[in-house]
C-alpha cells in the first residue's frame, strides 16, 4: 500500500508538472508583442513635415511603453517608394509606415501606375494629425481678404497666378477646389518644392499660394507674408486672427494634409488595436498637442475602424478632384 500510494503521488506530481509547462511552452512560441524593434518607415526625407510628426509620435510612444522604434526615411516618387516597402513587408506588426494624403489618396489618381494598391495593400492603424494649408499673398499685394482676391480673379479671368509646391500636392489641389467653389480661373504655377514657391511669392512673381503652415508661419509672424485664410474648418491656434476659407464665404470648405500610420495588409487585429491604443495615449498628451499646434497641425485620433472609413472617404474625394480638374504630373 505505501508503494502504491507513493506511485500515485509521483504520477500526480508528473501530471501537474507537465500541465504547468504547457502555458510556458505556448508563451515561448508566441512572444508578447512587441518582442523586437518596430521599424517606422517615413516616405519623405528627414526634416520635412511628415518626418517631424513621425518622430514626435514615436518619441511619445517610446516614453510610454519603453518599446524600441527605428525610424527609417525612404523617400521618392511622392512617397510611393517608402509606402511600397511597407506594403511588401511581413504583416507581423514590426514594419509600419507613416502614410499621408498624397501617397494614400492623391497619388492613386495622379500616377498612371502605382507600385501598390492603397485600397488593399494596407490596414489603417491610426490617424495622427492633420495639417491644413494657408492662403497667403506677398507683402506688396493689394489683397487683404479672400473676397478681394476672388473679385479681382473674376474681373480678369486667368490673369492671377497661383503658386504650388508641385502638381498634385495638397496645396495645389486645395487651390483647384477653391477656384471651383469660388467660380474663378487662375493660372497655376507649379514649383519643385515649397521653398521656391515661397521665395517667388515674397518677390512678387506670383499672386497667391496655398502653403503648408510650416513653410510660411515665420514669414507671416514677421509681416513678410499676409495670410488671408486657412483651409481647416476651425481657425488655427497658431494663427488665431486668420479666418477660415469657410468663414470667408465658402461654407464647408475643408482640406488638410493628414498623417496616418498604416501596416501591411494581414497584420493581426490584436496588434493593430494595441498600436492604436498607444497612439491615442501619445496624441492625448498636452505636450504633444501643444507641439503640433505650434507648427500649425491639428491632432487627430480615431479607432482602426474609423480610420479605415476616413481613408476610404478621402480616397474618393481627392481622386474625384484629381480627375475632374485634369491634374497631371510635371
């Protein structure tokens, strides 16, 4: 009897030990996310608007979680090269991309051939920020309001010149949308970048320019450029005295260059949800909000489902505008 009881005890111990090992084995097989550094691809050069916003969000997430992030700038083709690298990455949550209006909503209608299908190649993770554009004129311009600019454009159709940082940019298409709603016809002058466009506006070579806030806020504050309106539904905290286009006679006018984190299609929903929650936490910090507002950006956040719906709506809106305005690449 003693030996039989001993045998039962040994058997019970072996059974319990084996059972207790199962969760450990499973845990080793499926390490908690993230178990390695997360690469964030920025499809534009260092120092630009998308890069600055990306590094701000990543730094806040790193502070909150102690996760390791690697920011990798992979520029070219209007953001298509970097986003293509994301699309072709393994769908495990370890490669993300900072998409934006151009490479997710405008380029598909602008480029004859895209390296990826933005409607199928990605799963939207989270909205981050939106950056409206500012309608600015030169220091010697006679225009003090949007109404004055529109009246002059209607008096002499085609004579006013509208600068942009390039064909198909958010500023260009905002200008096209404004022309359609205002019923005016201006001559578009595309430049190869925001800097040259601002330089010619300062010199009086062009009449007006829909520019990103980062490009012109310094000039506005110093009085070297005059801001007539902003394209957002509400006034920007950094430019509180500048009315919106909507306030200036065009109700509902709303455009912005938004930023959105995306992952390769097929990334596990649980991973997407966890990333989304951390982005929300990062974007809700007072320091983050203040930093974004200081440069003319508007903090944004939405659930993965809301972000996906937002992207679908924006793709249709910008695509329709590109096609109806017959916008072509340089």
